[in-house]
C-alpha cells in the first residue's frame, strides 16, 4: 500500500491514539535517560526519537484496529446470513 494512502485512510485511528502513545513514550524515555519529562519534551534529539517511536507504534495500532474491524465485519456478515 502506498505510504500516503495508508496514513490517509487510517488518519482517524492515528490521531486518536498518538497523544496517549506519545505521552507514554516521553515518560519511558525520561525514565531511561534519568531526565525530566520537560527535558525530553524540548530536546531536539529526544523529540525526534519520540516522533519516530510514536509513528511506528501508531501505525502498528492502526493495522491492528483494521484487522479487528475486518474480523468484526465478517462476524456481522456471518450473523446476517444465518
């Protein structure tokens, strides 16, 4: 699937999950670096790491949500056909 097409079709799921995921990643990174959350939030290198990790995790979550939607759709169709 085209990169832009994937994000366009899954933008709702990515927007809905990115804020909590980003917050968790910032807290984890701050703990690993023994720095404050504010430092991690404003340091350019840390922001880049948080951005990349958030993109990766939210993309995986969007894929999992789509798979669950397909399973639910098939279950509803099977129920309708009975």
